[in-house]
C-alpha cells in the first residue's frame, strides 16, 4: 500500500499535539455489574460473568453478568407486571420521570462520556460532544411527547403496545439505549433492553440513574449478555414488540424468529452509504464531510459514508485533498481530547476490518493510509482509502464497519444514481453540490432513509432515522419514531 | 335460430399486455353454483417473475408522475368502471352467486372506493410529512416515498370490491404491484385489467395473475426484487411466507378480508404503511453557531 505524498505535513513529528488526556478520576466503576431487573440489581442465575475491557489498551474494566433464559424470563415478567401501573399513571407524570432521566444524564454527562470512551474506544470528544448530549436530548424530546400522543396521529386513537424487547449495538451504546428506551416508555410501554456485550457499562450506569430517577420498578429492565441472551429475549413468548439495531444478518434472523407471531418489529440494520461529490461542490467542505462521513466513530456507523463517488473531472483534486486531510487526523488514545480516530471496538471487529483490507489487496485495489503510527497495545486501524474500486468489488458491496473508504468515479448523474442505488442497503446517502436543483434531484432518487445534502452524519431527536430495503424498517426519532411503540385504532 | 354467444378468453395482465401463461396451463373457473364459466390461465413462477420485472421497470416513472396526475388516473379508472357497470355486475353476480341488485351495489361501492383513494394522492404528503426542528443549523424534513414493488397475495379475494380496494390503496402513492386475482374473483379482476389498460395507467404498474395461491405463495414471498408483501386473508403457511420474506427484509402486511371491506379501510394509514419515510438534511447559513464533528 502506498504512503501519502512526501511533501505532506508530518503531524507525527513536526506538528504533534501535546498530550491532552481526559481524567478518569471522577468516574465510579464497580468491579462487577449485575442484571437490572424490577428496579434492583440482581445476580444472574448462571453465575457466569464476562469481562468488559478497554479496547484502547486491552485492560480490564469490569465483570458483567451473563443473563440466561431464566433471567430473561424474570426481566420480561417484571416488565409485564409493571405495565398496568405505568399505563395507569397520568401521562404528564410519566413524562416527568423521563424528563428526570434527561436531566440526570446531563448532570453526569462527563462521567458517562468517560465511561463510554473507556468501554467502547470512541474518541472522548465524540462521546462528550455527541453521544451523551444527544442521549439526554432524546430523553428530553420524547418525555414531552408522553402527554401529547393523541395529536401525533390524526384520526387514530393510540395505546401502548406492551412489553418491548430492545437489542442495541456497540457503536453508540448510551445513545442507542436512549433512542430505544425514551420513545418506548414515553408511549407507556415497559422495556427489557440488552446492550451489546462489549459495551454494557453505560447502559448499566443508566440503570443506576434510572434508580435515582425513581422510575417505578420494572418499567426499564437491563439485561446483559451476548447473542444467546439476545435470542432468549427475542424468542420470549410474552414480548409484544422488538426493536433491534445491529447487522442485517442478525436482523434477518430476528425477522425469521418473529415470522407468524404477532410481534411488532422495527429493525435498524446495516448500510453502505454512497457519498456523492459533484464538480460544482464546495470542495473544502465536501472533503471535510467525506472525512467525517467515513471516519466518524472509527467508521463504526451503520450510516457511514463508506462509498465515495467522485465526479471524474475532480477526482485528482479531491483525492489529493483527502490524502492531506488523512494525514492530519490523529489516531490513538481515545481518552486524548485531540484524538480524531480512537480504538476499534473489539479484537473481533478489528479482524473483520483487516479481512477486508486483505481482500482489497487480493483484488489488487490501490489504497493509501495515513503515515501516523498507531499504539502497539489495543485495537487500532489506520484510516484507509481504496481508489478505483469496481462496483462488483466486495469492498463496494459489503459493510465493513471500520475506517475504510472505497472510492469510485462517475461521469453522469444517471450513472451515479444507478451505482449508488445498486446495493441491497438503503440507510443513508450524501450528496455534495452547490446546485439546489441537483441536490433535490439526487435526494429524491437515492433509495435511502436519510439523505444528507452538503453535510453528513448529523443526528437529532426530532429527525426520523431508519432505512429502505435491507437496511431495515421503521423509524427512530421524531414524531415518526412514535409509530413503532403504539397500537392504533 | 338463436345466436350463438361469443365467449371471451381471459388471460393474464402483465406489463400492460394480455399474455397467456407461459406454462400453457389452465384451471376451470366456475360460477357460484359450480357451472363452468371459462378456462383461466394458471400462472406459473415464470409469469410471476415477468410480472415483477414489469412492475420494477414501471415503478420509478409512476412515482415520478405528479400526485395530481396519479389522482386523475385513479379517477379515470373509476369513470371507466362506471361506464361498464352492467358488465361488471353481471360478471360478479355469476362469480359470486349474487342477485343483480347485490352485484350492482358492489360495483358501485368499488367505484366509490377508487374515487376515495384517488383523492389521497396529493394530500397524503401534506398529512404525513414533517419539517423537523433540529437543534443545529440545518433545514431538515421528512417525506413519504413509495416502497417500490409490492407483491399482493390473497388466500382468495372474496369480492371485486375487495380486489379494487387493495389495488387502489397500494398504487396511489407510486408503488407498482403484482397481485394474484384469486380463484373466485378472477373474471372480474381480469376484466378490471381491461379498464386499467385504457385508463392511462402506465404499463407494468398493475400486473394481475390468475392462479393458485398455494402454488405461487412462496415465490411471492421470496422474490428478491419485491420490496413488500401484503397477505390478504388467512394463510396457513403465514410463518413460512414471512420467513421467506426475510431474505431481502421485505415488509410484510397482513390485512383481513373484514378490514378491507369495512368502511374504516377508507383511511390514509393503509396507504402510509406502504411508504418509507425519507429524511433530508441541508445546512442553513448563519442561523446559529455550530461546531463540526472534527
């Protein structure tokens, strides 16, 4: 693989930032975490615990309980028995509990950010500026809906669905928990949530905070474990609704397991977003957006702009600027406030990314990566860009979920629309152009649930998020996100 | 001597044309008392695939039609059924064993349903789209977009009214469909195809097959180029069909005969269900300061 140009800035040597580590003194982590069922932390019946480690340096963080069938059954029962009381509570009172959660998150934002970064490997500036504030904002937004649901769907009377099973991924642990829990309980449902096994900590800290909020026991239950635990939850006969965020592969398994059952399902699955740059685009901003689009959160983003389409006439210029920008990204300790790209979430994910880089080399793809060195311990991957990728390449077809960008070029609008839509996924897309009519043309033709025009990777509690095609169905966020948690008559 | 009646051959409706089934197979359509009415095409998997292909080809241009235009085309369908009311009611009376009066009343209700749905084309978006007040300097809005190609399978459409209801609700927002007529409403369904053929409905937007649900159901559920599956009525193999549908994360909807016939079916939420929400972001200059993620 070629290195970037020799005349580029050497941030590693000449321009190296001084260390700016975030302190971890003010966080409170226990040695061992139990299951949160019926408002209490309780030991798992398997007596099995697994380690949660810091992917940035592979050190031990805490032991986490592994829930089995018996635990899941208890959690679901607890959620079920909490339903009547939770629904009986006046909606405006229900709202106040959720507002409390939002406030408590804001109050402890720094602690949650640090734990999120330690447990998941994402740069502290992202957990601090994006994950945690957005999680609080989600609770705040949906809290306000609790007593206004009658206005959300004109002509319909709405009721909660019941017990909701929620399974979330490791890329935005607390934020995904907020996306799931906030609308569910605002609508009067009760919840059993399972975080991903590599990132259980902020969900368990959220459980502590839910205790502090005085939420009635059983309204939110948090159970930890890996795929098997998730399967037990999905297959439990007493759940009325499943909300899942994760890979398309697992999403299909969940869809299979609910086949023929009357369990309402929403799936937020994988993606392979096209990010399209036209020659009339504001190039500097676009380059920034492309970098953000793929390298935000180490590329562990289902809506990452992982396929870049450059209009042929500006290919050279854009690639040159991308190379330069790549060199200025600082890769390393996620706890450092200057870090742009932190640690890959797990050894397993790092292996997956490496597998794709190997495939790229076997396919003979040209690529470049930054010259910066990466820490020896921990799971790291240099940001990498492959150019001249063909439509049939596995790198252009499959979700890598890492800091790997594949670049293709195009000449005409029809061609790029065809190429961009030629994927089973349809989660997000980006378009960069200074021409309004072109942006609207593209945004209406791209088969994707979210289209970012002259921006990328933006999220907001009021903005519905979710996919077309094999990126799943249902929306999270906004008024539209209530639909998933209500029965309508 | 009495004149010998000319009997009509009923064929499939794919891509705006009336082909026979490629399989050459047939089944005997019988009226309500079991008398032979005619030989119907027994559509095959290949016919279904051709129909999906036609639906896909037509879909984006149908979606691109203005909502006003789609509304007028639906209205035109209603006008053209109205003009052939007598023919439809005769057929329905025969198929379903109804009195002339009952049959005519069903045709009239069907016409009224099409008119009801035709009016939604240019109102749906206004009822269900939103501008979202995001906390950053972006203009952000969400609109509905059709899912694409929908396969519609009934255990058996029990009436022309039901068939028409499902067709109009599913195509009005820009979806293309492949629908199985069902064994005891296939004459009226395929006669309806003639109405579609001269109501300016673009070729391929509605494709109608006649055949057996049990034979075609797995193909309806599993085809990789169909975005959604509507199961009408009771399907004993529902779990199996829903499992097949997961191969491309198809959206599956189960509608009962009763709900389609009920007056409550006249409501936009059935239409909305067959659409995706698309959210678009664009920066706004200088509304307030915001920081980039890097």
